[in-house]
C-alpha cells in the first residue's frame, strides 16, 4: 500500500497460495498454539501437545513450522498481519476514515491491547539486537504508519523522531513491566498515552 509520501507500507505474513486443507490445518494449529501460549506461556509450549489439541499429526506441525521457535515466529507473523489489516483497512478510528489525531490515539491504544493479548509472544521481539528489533518489517510498518499520521498533525516537525518516541512508550517490554511490576491497568497505560499525545 503506497503512502502519501511515496513510501510503501511493508505488510508482513503474505504467503503463497495453499491447498484448502493446508490452510485449515495451519489456521487450526495457530489458533491452538495461541490459546496454549496465553494459558501456559511460551516455555511450556510443546509441538506434540499442539498437534494433539489441533487434531493433526505431529509430523504435520514439524513439516509446517520446523520447530517450536518456528511455530512461535509464525504465530507472531499471523497476529501482526491481522493487526496491520486492522489499521490499514479496518473500521475507524483505528482504520481509515477518522481524523489523524483519533487514528493515532487508537493505534497506540491498540498496541497496548496487543501486548495485553500476547505478552510472552511479543516479548520475544525484544530479545534481539537493536538492528533486528527496530529494522524488522513489523516495526517498520508501525513506524511508517505513525510517521504518516504525525505528518498530518505536525507538519514541519521531526516526525521520524516523534514516531520513535511514541512507539517507545508502548513497547512490549515496557508495557509488560508496567502491568506486572508497577501493577498499572491497561486503561491507566492508555490514559498515560493520551497525556503524552497532548504534548505534541
């Protein structure tokens, strides 16, 4: 999707066409893995248990995802693709059709909700080098989207720096720390995001 500045939003997770049964199996495996991850955490995730719960052979899971890390990365890409579809093409205020300020607020709130829904999965993205963390397609898409909205809100400002600063406030590591150690609620974090946006 082309931006007004001529850039292209990198949409992750695009895959070649698959047979209908393969698509069904993949979806079932990812749904089961997401549920087990939410219930028991990443360390407890077993490919054999995922296969049993998804009612497919364990060989199917290994052939499709390779190992546990491959399954987790595929699950991460799948959730990111759904999120990108929501902010690129979904209903407002997260999707097109709302004023830029409303879209930016909804976008940052949605990032908090993503961490709330998938904390352990998203924490994996923080166990990398800065180049890998901030140079991957997931972050690049979020950053470009934020830059586009800020360009409408603050013409002439250093919108690239502002985008980095805003996204830093809703990184998985910080949100998980605020939730688990500072005992802030998700709504309190979103309220803080709103206060931060008033400084723009």
